[in-house]
């Protein structure tokens, strides 16, 4: 084979590799650069100081040993990364439980641009927005990440998702209004009978879906969580029953 032809062939293969890498690592965010910069500036500046709106777990961060995941849901219910067969990957065992009301500081907001995606560990939620935080009660010096849903294309949608877990206002007054048993259940992410709906949300996190029915004058709600492994049943705003993996969980 002539040398010039070999050189052209090599150049063609390199070009194909570059195109393949570029197309495989396309930006996974639809938010404009201006809106992304504004959110990062605001959330790490004037709005950096926050509180946990719900009690949350600290777990490993999938294949990235340098970080920890902050999530309201147990590892069995986390749906952020799938394996090669499309099954959710468990991020790892619970390392700490952080109660609602814990102080949080946002240190960085990172969107999945093409460049960022290439720098993230392969088996991590690479195409989702990451919010880096420090949390009261978490081991010092660890990079703690709250992962938000993909395809958030507006700042108000981003803030709404963030506010499912964080709040700029302390929930102390709300917690103080609960009975001691309910406060302890929220702190430990457990449920007890007759918990108010707000306390259920603070303990188990926001449900994925809510089904409402009317039985006479009683207003019933069925809260279903991701994967439907956990369900909570409320009547007139109070918890009456809950299930985890098909088994009752109330004491």
C-alpha cells in the first residue's frame, strides 16, 4: 500500500473517531448558557444557604468514589443510572441519614454540557444536572451531590425541582408543630400511624404520583414512589397505612 494512501486512511479513521466521540457526548442540557450562568451565580451566592426540606440519605456515588449522593429515597428506589440491560444500578449502601432541617450550602451548580459529560465517570448520572452541597452532619471534606432530573430547560423548572429537597427557609417551626413521635419518625425516615401528610413527605420524600379518591366524605390518597416498591395511604390528610415491598411498615 502506498505511503500516501496509508496516511489518508489513518487521517480518515481519526476523523471518524472524533465524530463518534463528539456525537456520543452531545450536550444533555437544553438550558441557555445565560440561564445556566445566572442560576449558578444566584444559587452559590445570595441563595446558597438552604435547609433540607426532607430527611435524606447519604450513599456512595455509583462508580465515582470521590463523591457521595444526597437523596430522599433508599438506594433500592434510586433510578439514576441503568446497567447494560436497562436495569437500575443501586448507588450503594446508606452511609448516613440526615434529618429534615439540616443546614445545607450550595457550592456549585453543574449542567451536563458536552464537555462536562466527557469528564464525568462513565457509570454515574452523567447526563443529569448536579448540585454540589455541603450538608450539616455529612463527613467533612466530602463532595456531596444532589442530582436533579434531566432536560430542565428553564430556571423556574430547575428551582422547582431543587425545592423538592431544599428550602431557603428552616422547617423548624413546622417540625415543632408535630408530636414527639412524628418528629422522631421524620428524623429517622420512618412512618407512624396518623402522621400528617407534610410529615410523611418530610420522612419519605415526595411521591412520584398521587391517586385521589372520595369515599363518602373521606378524602383518600395513595402515594406511589418510584418503582412502586413503597406506597403510603392517607385519609383526610393523615397516614393510615404504608407498604414497602408489599409488606406493612407501620408499627
